[in-house]
């Protein structure tokens, strides 16, 4: 395979740096061929032992989404109580999901029983099947960015609710619940950073050499 | 931000489709500026509540890598016993790591205590910090592909060994142990597929609509 050109390289870095978690969506439908390309991107993620443990539950039904939205509201009411004072007020002002507005919801799951109990490479770290599924999510997220489709990961839902509402079997774990749709903009920085919730951490102190806590010596300081 | 052009879009899909898990490396060092760019790509992964729970332990020391390699060998001897007959012979013929040959090893970790016990978005699904860290790994993997750097994820190591050898604190989870380096080629298909270990699964039957098990109706069948 030929090497990537400088402009191809830049395109991939641009997708990585300009990807955002989106919570506000336009009602425009996502064309079927775009959805198909996003799923192909997800399906080409790395997976432990080439296990490909994922499934994709595309959710268009407003009735199903209404039940998911209620599950979010229950979980978020509990979560909200954990943030008090000024932090609590900020938390309650945040928009944390776009379940009903987004034209498409997608639950990405991991079938832990796929290919039986023994999977190459999963013997010492059984959670690597879940990690493979997350790689599929990130592939889809980056592909969506270049398709000008926003993606928002809704993590404030009790997995037991997701399981019940979507009929997910016991051996299967709902890894990510995503909202997808066109967006008015991809802002220059993450919303939680813009709102002063948390800053981007300096990268250099996060990098160690040869042992935890040992500063990295040579090389340019990444920023 | 301006929309992605058709050629930028193609570049991202190309990186996704041509990414491989690599186990055979050339000895050429990876320039420091390339390593820095890969870490920046990882650091721009999505993270729950903008938690950025990751650290990066870059491992160049051959002494440290020798201990990791021994840990791999112990774990792989145990794993190998799980594959019998023809499958066992195939398993033992596989090259599953490039710990000593690759010019660089990298352990990507997740600090579960970062920002304290309550993190926005992590209240219902505590494992989302680990998932964020995997998104960082996948960003790095795709960036490496366009830098013509091969990445191999070595999952056959007891995490307790990684923890002891690298001095990783209790609150921190070693999520991924990676080998990085130049490679002779990025093959057209994954090695486990070429060797007949497992085939790529058809995507269409993995896609459901509105509920687990319900075939997806409209739209082109993704391939």
C-alpha cells in the first residue's frame, strides 16, 4: 500500500483535533449511505483475536427513544444530587443528551460470548473485548466528523435500563449509547472547557519514561 | 470550521481501513516529533466529563522491556494450553508481540481517581473512564498509520505484572500495552484473517433496528 501523502496525514489529524462531543442536533435526516459508511468504519476497528464482538442497534423509533430519555432523566436526577453549590447549578444548566432531537440514536454493544469462551489474546485481560468495541465507537466518531455528522455519547443511563428497553441479552454489554445528527457547528473547543468546567490538561506531565512517575527525557515537549 | 473536502474524507476512511495490528518491526527509531504528534492525537480523544484520565509510559529501556517480555511469555504459556489440536499448533506458530524488536513500547493507563470520586457523566457507568482511555489508544493508532508507524496491542500479559514492572499505582489501570515501530508493510488484510484463524464477519446481520435481534430495514446493506 502506498504511503499517506502530507495532505492525507493532515486530514486525519484534523479529524482527530476537530472531533467534538455534540449534544445539539438539527432535525435533518442522515442519508442511508452515510449511516452505512459510518458502520463500515466501526466494523473495521481492531479487535482482540479478530473477535469483532460488536453489534449496532440503530434506533429511529420515537417510542423507544422516549423510554431511553426517561431512563436518562432518572439517572441524571440521581447524578445531579452529587454536584452541590455552584457546581450543582452549573451541572443542571448543561445539555447532556440529544436523544429525542437527533435523527438517529445508536447503541454499540459487545457480545462477550462471541466465538466461545476462549478467544486469542483475551486470556489474560478479559476486558479487551469491551475495549475493542470502544475502538469501533472511536472509528465511527472520526468518520462521522468528516461526514459533518455530530456524535454525542450519552453515558448517564443505567445499563440495566438500556438492557431492558432494547432487549439486550445477558451475554451482551451495552458499551456506548450515541446520538447522531447534523449540527449547526463543531466548536473550536469542547463545551466543558468553554464553560470552565475543566481545562485541557497539559500533556507533558502525563508522559513518563520507562516507569510510572519518571519524567520523559528526550524529545520535544508535546503540547 | 470549514467542511472536510472529499479527499480529506477519503484520507480518514483510508486510515481506518488500512490500519493494522503489527507484530513485526524494523529497528529504525521513531523520530521524537512523530512520537510527540502521536501523543497529541491520543490526548485529543473524547473523555467522559472531559476527565482526560490517561497517562503514557514510553518504554525504551531494554531491561524494562526484557521483564515485560518475560511476563508475556508466562501469560502466553498459560494461554497456549487453552488451544488444543490443530488450533493449538496454529496458535503456537503465531507471532503475538514485538516487545524487544520494536524501537518503542508504550503503556497507556487510566487514572480512575483523577478529579476525585465524582466525575460528570461517569455516575451511571463508572467504566467510561476506561473507555475514554481506549479512545485515546485508537486515536494514536490511526495517527500512527498515517505516519507509517505500525502499532501492535499486546494483550497477553497479566496486568498485575505490568503494574509491578512499571510501578503503576493502585488507582491506575494499565489499559493497553503497545509496540510501535516502522514496518516492512501494512498488509491488505489482518493477519488472523489471512491465516484462516477467523474471517471478517458480515456486517449486515450485526445491525439491528430499534431492538436487539430486529433486522435493520431501510438503507443500503453495509458491506
